[in-house]
């Protein structure tokens, strides 16, 4: 019998339940995947709390990797025995195995193991579209990145270094600062004791940066806007502290700024674009140019504990559930 972490009502980590479940055979266009590792992402907490609505009861998790055990009718690009990874809906990655659409799967190259894949697929593809699709960044540009010691932050900074982009990163502690520096972050701002916008201006000769990548949200949006140069771009790609209130007049006051709230799903919806971004990511990771830092490993039945640590800011790098 398979098992999964599910929730029957929204709320805190205590609503998560470890339950037995039946997993049937895949239908047309589907496969059955036995998970080897599952990604833990901050977005998982949004579904659990109800910020992202989901029909209840619901499974949880949008990122996993493992082995294909059965293939349904009409599936040609995935075969039984393939090692695969995925990120995106439908919910249900917090499970020992599941039936899911075959089109969601990305085949893993030989040089990348399942734990690494579960730790990097969402974060790595997020870093890929942020750096390669959002704005035409060039070598020599400087950007501001919040949560520089997080899972996205560590991949983003390494990739930016390969592109010749200077990263100013914010962190909450010296421990996180050391981790961020070790992964290519050029300048560190301790946001709890320094004024972020003032430090950014000091580091950019008063100009500000062309792009701010903000995954925090409500607590950082004012400083992010104040850190941008005239006609700069604010990329709000996460809401760890809540949804930021955006006043269009503030965009004008701070220099005719632009703002976008992108979602990974819209940058990997086209299989060709998804494969292109994944190919770049896998190439960098497989060659060792980008290293994936897995700093926390949990068992799936301990999902509530993992969520508490994640929401308390006690994690760095990537976190995975290991089966």
C-alpha cells in the first residue's frame, strides 16, 4: 500500500496527515512513478494554509523524482524504468508513489541522481527563467537578490557568476552570509541590521540596480523599489512574508519602475522551452559548474516538522524528503 501526506483542512503544519492510499494503474497519457526523493518548497506552505486554494482533501507537493514503474496508453517519450523528475501541478508529490500525467515529466541524464533532481528542479528552473527569460541581463550588470542563502538563491548566484553578473544578496545571519558567499554572491547585506536600499546605492555609486529579484514579498517590497535605478524592474517571484501591496503611484515616484509577478508554470508550459531551460540547468549541474546544496533531509511522515523549520527560517539551501 502506498502512503501520502495529505490535508483535509487548511491551517498550520498540524493539519498534515500521513495516510495509506491506493495507487492504481496509469490511464491514457499517464505513468506511475515510484518516488526516490521529493522536494520541499516554500510554495507547499501556501497550499497548506489556503493562500493557494486547492480542493480538499488534497495531497501536497509539486516536485519529485524517481523511477517510472508503469506507462499508460499513448505515452511515447517516457518508458518503464526511466529516471525522471518534475515540478508543477497536480499536487501530490508528498507520496511514496503516484499516477500522474506523462507530459509533466523530464527525463534525468545519467550524471544527476534523484536526490539532486528533487532538490533542484523547481529551484533550478526558477533560476533559469529569472536569469534567462525575464530581463536581457548582460555581463557586467549588478542585481539585488533577496534570500540569497535559500535554495533558489544559491543556484541563482552560481549561474549569475557564469554569466558575469554581480549579485548583491540579502541574508538574515552571518551563517547564511557565509553560505551565500561560498556560492558566488558578491556582496552581502544583513537586512536585519542594515538599510538595504542605502547599501545598494553605496555599492552601485548611487545608481541603484536594474533588476531586483524579490521572493520575500510584503516585508521587502519598499526596500526593493528604493534599490532600483530609474526604469528598473521589480521581479516579485515569491511571497514568503505575504503578498506585497503595490501602489502604482509608488512606481512613478521611484523612477517609472516596472513590476512583474511571474510564475514558473508560465515559463515551462511550452515543452520546447521547458526542455531548453532544463538542458541548460542539467548541463551546468552535470559538469559541476553549479553545485546543489542539500542541507536538510527529512522523512515524508515528518512533513509537519519540515514545514515548521522552513517557515521559521531555519533552513538553508535546498531541502528534500528522502524515501
